């Protein structure tokens, strides 16, 4: 089945709604892409708002749909879930020279790359902000109300995209986000590889820097587990807390004792995040 330029790969009934996987050819990324969508039962009769979920390093569009347990509450609230992949894919897409997990395939970092050989394909920022919403809102029963959330690298992406585009989203949330990538090993490697040595270009993709200077930031919820092996060196939650205090933004940052970086953590609190977004998406 083809819906507009979307080709359906699979569909399952889930909590009265539909869990669907699509493929399409992306202009922004110059390759074929797959993404997943959960349409709640309300989408049978009306356009519904959507939460975009951005996943982390090594993930695909299927990690969140299979592990987070979000569909039950999304079905109750009437919120669609949009789950894109984490990078461009395909034989022609360049990867990390050493095959490392934290750069290249599965590690797009939600930036628009400017450094060769990555500039042609690694334009995940453009894909998430513009191409994917335009495509699916024309093809599926979605309204123009959107929120954005994510985990780890995807939490970084959600924070950056939401803070840079407050007119496009109603609210932002994140689990274990990379909060200050210009000052952590993952971010330094990714930004050097995708953007080059000009650190002025890096700053537009740093959530702590963006939040500290945001004039009208969106409502924001962040959860970080204290037993996370990447906290605090890679995630730098302290920088986001400091930025929130500096901006007096409507931000709630919660340190959850004993939780780690896994999807067990996400599953434990995803209902609270969905209900947080529903206050702004469904009002």
C-alpha cells in the first residue's frame, strides 16, 4: 500500500489504534528511510496531535515502539506517536571509519552536517523539522499540533529542535539527554566529524547554550537517572540545570534516584511525559 509518497511496510492493531511502519525516499537525506507511527483510535474520525520521539545512539525507529510501552496512554489521550530513524541509511551513506557506535550510521545527532563526506546525507535536523512533518501531515490524519521528546542523543535532538523552533511545537521533554554536547566526548566527536573545527557552528546544536539565551522557551520536562553510567560525564545535566536557572524558563529537571540509561527507565516515566505533553497538545 502506498499513501502519497509513503509505502507501508507493516501494520498491527494496538490498544484500538494502529502501529504502522512506513518507508519513503528522503530528499533531505538523499536515501530511503523508514519510520514508525502509532495512530490512536481517535484518528479514525478526526485529525490528532502528534508527539515526535527521537531515539538515541544505535537505535532505529523500532526501539521506542517496542520497548517504551507508550501506546496505551497515547491511545487514551488521542496522541499520535511519530518515531523516525536516528540517521540516514544505505550502502551509499558514509559511516564511522572504525565502525564505532557513536558516529555515522545510527548516530546522526540531529544536525545538518557541513563537512564532507557527510554533508550530502547527514541532515537529520532538516529531516525532522521540515521534511518528515510535511510528508506525514499531508498523508495521515494529523493536526498541526506537535510536541517533541527523546532519549540520550535523541533527547539532545528534542531539546535543540524544540528550543530553536518554539513556533512549531507545544512542549518538549527528554530522558537522559546530552545536554551540553560542545563539552562532552560524544558531542565533540560528532560535531567535529559533521561540522568541522569551527566551534561557532557547534553552538547552534547545544541545548544548554540555547536554553540560557532563550527568550520564550517552551514548557520543558527532563528526567535523568542517577545510576546512569553516562551521567554526568557525557550528559552534563548540570549545565542544563544552570541554564534553566539563568533563563528562568518553565523547566522541570528531575533526578530519578537509582535509574539507569535503559528503556526500563523510559518505560517507568513515559506515562508522566505523555500526560505532560497532553496538557499543551490537547488543550
